[in-house]
C-alpha cells in the first residue's frame, strides 16, 4: 500500500533547528511532494528551551515551501507555555 498522507504532530517540534532541514529532506526523499502532510507546530512569544521547540510560519515556509503548497488550516492562541501544551496532549 502506498502512503497518501503524513500527520506530523510531534516529530518536527522535537528536533533542534540544525536537524529540521535534514528531517524534511528525508521526508521528501522517501515520500515525494505528492503526499499530503498535516503539520502541527508551536509558536510562542516567550523564550522557550525545547523540546518542544517553537517553529514559526517563516520556518515552515523555509522547510516545506519548495516542495509543498502551504495552507494554514487553523491557529489556536493560548497563553500557556509550549511544554504545558504538549503535556496536556495538544
């Protein structure tokens, strides 16, 4: 069976900045750009030491923009810290 979609809810945010490009290149090498991807990231105005790491929209465009058409489906604003959100299952 071929893979039609990827749901990345915790992998990218778990990686430090220097590993993210290699991770996304590996995904493209394995699955190409025809596989739909649902990516959950965390943005925060506070300085946070991860994981989970904060990944803003600009970084998503840098990592995925050459291979995918990016569409923001939903943005949830929450004043909790990224660690709190992950601990609660978000």
